[in-house]
């Protein structure tokens, strides 16, 4: 059975984790958890990119070795991922031997195959981006620390694969998503594609993987880092375990690194002779007001601060609900609180409290036995039965906010159902009316359980708390059938884990 393989980009250790990196990683985790509920054999990879000029300069400034510098930063990423409940299968660092050895082997193979050559280069170099840029890019002024360089370097014959890549993109509409990003890449490929400089002389950069065929050079950081997607799963054409995992189902990335993945990485794979990933999905940016979050603007939001104040699951929920994949989205504290109070405190939290308090108070804290279902009951149950399939379909199409909204619609229908049936009025009446109230509470508890399970990949901690309150932890998380709550099952204690945020 082939694995469902998804990746985040490797995060550059010279920057601390921020809302953007947290978003991509939470997104990958949510998708991974949903696919596990579909009984897929999931392999979820994340990690850190640890070589390059900026790391070397930062370490020099601190008067420490680059390895000591990166070891400190990696801890911050791992701690945050743990705090965000990121359940990854592997965390790869580009300073690991399992990575560097494979990179050298691939470089040697490409060199032996004539895919890499040495030449002199004269052009503009962006220190901040660690790459050569065109004169037009330099004039547009979007790159920092630009200087003119003349030096000998090794080049990968990227231009050789331009027409082949264009044809592949046009014939495989799922390869680059969303559609707008695919058109961006095709626009980029409409111009002549230069070969890629894949080395840096040790005279100006020592912190990198040494070229196996020339020890006077180290590997360009992007050429090194991109290979993690295959080195982490034991790249080897003959390894069955590698063939079971590759190609990746999803490379999840931010739109700012689309070209490196859709062009650099794709042509590298073509040269190595490997299939291209099934989908490269480039999501948008998180904006602070009207501006992209950036260190230079000083508007970076630290996810740790949000977690400490509002909780992990609340942040995970907001990020998944608010950003339509592919588009930019705005983060403000006011918007966060509004979404939390509306969806979690009101729709979800009030429903949890309504159901559990009534059962505790009037049915001795046990799931009541339902009587006969009437038309209103059957209509709600019928709607609930179709919801899980629709939600899963949205997840498969990477329409995460749409899937979450469908769960909320079901919650709102349960809340409305309770208002129509008003079990709190009939609960103290004669036996027939009490039986109707018992039916209402049984159905409400059962369907609330389904909603909670559907939201588990988004909020794994708080939904587990609610399932314990409903006495439903014995039900498999991926079983969305109705009538699964047990009559007589004792409810757990507690109240909604989503108290309203007071402004």
C-alpha cells in the first residue's frame, strides 16, 4: 500500500517561528489527521533548513560555530510544534548525515551525467535571498543587500528542462495549485530559463554541504534544502520503501517560494529521473492590517503569545477557518476574538453546555433511551448523515474553511432543533412527553458527538475533552454513523472548554 506523503517546506533556522510558519505546519497537521481518519497510511514530514550565508553571518556575529547557532534555533521550532500539537512523522535537519550524504550522492550523479558544469558568472547577487537575481529584479528593488559579483561557479542545466516542464504543467492541472499560481509559473516559464548556479565558493561561504567533485565549493542552500523531500524517505531508485512513499501527494508551501519548488525542484527531479510530486500547493500570506507580516516591518505575530493567552486549539481553529487556501488573509486580535466567540463560544460551546447540562440534570447524567422518531427528528438525522461525506470531500479538495463551515451548519441545526423541541419544557411532564424529551436529548448528544469527531483533526485537544463529557471516547474517531452513543452511558463532568472572551 502506497503512503499518503505530505510535506511542509523546511523552515530557515535563522528566523524564529512566526504565524506564517505555524500556519503551514498546522495546515499539514490537519490534513494529515483527516487522512488518517480515512484510513490512509500517512507520512508527514517537516524540518529545518540550516545552511547558507545568513546562518554563517549570524553565527560569526555571535562569535559561535554555525552548528551551535542552528542547534539553538531548531529547539525553538520543535518546542513550538509540540505546543501546537503537531503530530509529524519525521523532522529532518539539513545538517544531518542522512541528508548530506544523499545530497552528495545526487550531486555526483548529476555531475557524472553531464547535468552540472563549471562557468564564470557576473551578475547581481541578493545576500538576503542568497541567490543571483536578474537586472530587472534588481531594478524593481524587491531584494535587499544586492551587490555585484564576478566568480566561477557550478551550474545545473535547468534550461534543458524548460519545454518538458511547461508541457508537464499543462498536461497535469493538479500539479500546481491553486489555478492562479499555475498561471504565474507558466508566465515565468514563457521567458528564457537560465541555468541554476548550484555552488558557492568557500572563499565567501564555508557553511554548507561540500561539493563531492570539488572541495573548494559548497552547495547552494536551495539545491541542498529542496532535496530533503527525497533524502528524508531514503532516496534510492531501488528501495521499495522509497517507491512506496514517493511521489509526494502534497508539498504545502507559501506563495513566496513557489518558483523554487515549481521550477528549481521540478527540473532537479526531472534530471534525477524521478516522478514529480502530485501537487505543489502554494497558500497565501497572513497580513497584519494591509501589510504582509515581516521582520523588517516589525509586525510579526508570535504564535506562542497567542497560545498562552487564548489556547492552542483556538489558534488552530482560527487559522484553518479564516484562510481560503491560495488567498491572503488578515490577522487581527479583534477578528480572532470575533471568530472565537461566534463559532466556538456560541455555536459549539453553547451546544455542548445545553446538551450536557440537561442530561446531567434530568437524566441522572446518563444518555437517555430514545422513543419513536418523528418527522423533525428524522429530518435532522438525515442531514447529519450526509455531513461527514461532504466535509471529507472538502478536505480532499483542500477547501478546509468550507468543510469546517459545514460542521458549524450542522451544529446550528442542532441548536435550532433544541429550540423547536424545547425539551426543558416537556422534561417534567407526563411519560409520553418525557419520552419525547429523552429522544431529543439522545439525538442531540449523538449528533454533537459527530460534529466533535469531525472537528478533531482541527482541535485535537478540546474535542477530546468534549467527547469525554459526552461519554463517547470509546467510539472510533472516524466512525460518523448515527445512533452510536450508548443508552445509559454516564457522561463525564465539566463544561464547554470555550468560555466567551470578554472584550
